[in-house]
């Protein structure tokens, strides 16, 4: 068999480990030929590809980013790297046939899963692997990249404790998560946040102010506030800036904000993410060898399995108020708004 592999959407720790898992399993165990597709779906439009060998996979396990490059090319929307009048899905289908690819492995987030599902519905042989630091892909308990992002965010919160304590300030730290607050929840709990604000849970700024003032009355002169970037604001300011200004107005306590931004996407994956990526990549190749196409790899409990792509497309996995970390946090006096 001859298979293609691409990475699409934003970068995140663990992509290269997944590429390695797919390709080493395909080459060494199943005797497949593997073609690397550059710049996501853009590479399928332009035939920008290279043959991947076992030698070219050396050093990938702990390397951040993606050796194949990525793009946000949307094959089912007009424009991009080809002329407006080009039927991009038909061109990609033609190119896949001309390159002799028996299957394409798509590594990506929600947008990629939706695109992969559309190609699978066209009859193309597709297997996908979920990738996102936001952990918001429906159908899998955890996506690779999430543990690495939480580790980075938690380390930053740990460091803010010392400066907040020294200056008796409120420190607001903004982490990624437009619609899903998984990084804020997990890093906030692991980092000892006093207030954790998520897009899924409404908040009252006066209540937050009262919580911080009550901490002051109890002899706790500083507070750590962890916010996801997608929480409700006035629409003009970033989440951290808005919350910091509102807290200072409500409490009169000096408040400073920190925005982690793209630091959460970069660098080496954690050992957990390296192993998860390796397992997911290997299982993707197993599905191909067994002729099981149109599926996304998933983690359920500690078991790697797969689910139909049509079940995933267009859905988001969001934090709910009955999540055990939210419940436990409230039991401990942590404010969620």
C-alpha cells in the first residue's frame, strides 16, 4: 500500500511524534510506502509531496512543530492557492488518484476533522488523528498537545505565585481556549488558582471581587485568577486585561495581567503526549492495514480506539458544570465566577 500523511491547522506539541508513529509502523511493520504531504490540504492541491523513509523520521519524537508544515487551506471553500473557478475537492480527488495514494492520514483539529469527514463522504479513503491543545474535539477523552499545553500553563501559574505573594497583588493569567476552557480548568486547578473563569460558565465580576476581598480579610493578601481567552468581555479588550481592570476597580487591589499566548503551542511534547501520539499514530496505520476508513482515532479511558468521522464533524467537547474538577474546586472554595 501507498499512503499519504498531512498536518493541518495550528501547530501543537506531539504532531511530529504522531507522524513518526504512523510512518514507522507503516514502513517497518506493514511494509507500506509513505508520502509526506506539505502544508496540509494545500499540498494535495499543488502536489507538494515527498517520500518519507525510516531515516527521515529520526529525531522526531521530542521535536515540536511539524516537519510537514501546515496551513489553514480550506478545500471546500473557494480561493486559496488555486483560482476561484477551480473545483478544489475534485482536484484533490484527482491528485490523490494520480499519486497512487490508497489512503490519506489527516492530523488536525476540529476544522480538519470536518474536512476529513467530507472527503470520506466523497468515497475517499481517509483516517484522521485528533490534534489540539484545546482538548475540544468531540469523541476522544484527550487529544495530544493538551497535556503539554497544561504543563506549560501550570508552570507559568506556579511562577506567578511568587511575584503575587511578594507584591501582594492579584495576578490574572490568560490561557488559550476560545470556546472550551479545558486548559484554564486543568492548569488553574493544578496551579492553585483562586478564581478560574471558563467560556462555558457565566461569571459575575462583583462576586469575583467579593471572593478576593474575603481572601484578604482571611490574611491571604494575594490571589491568582486564571482565565480562558474566550470568556465574555466588553468586546474591546483581551480577557486578561478586561478582568484585571474590573478586579482592580471592584477591590482597589493592585492587579496585573499576563497573556501566555503562543508559548502554549511550542516546544517539546510531554512524555504523556509523546506516548499518546505514538499510540494514536500506530493505531491509525492499523486501521489502514485492515481497510477501516472514514474513522478518527480516539482515546477512551486508557484504550485507543476509533469512531466514525461523521459522528465527530461539527461537534465540540465543552466543559460542563458537573465535571468532577469543577465540583471538587467549588468544594475547596475556588471561585468559577
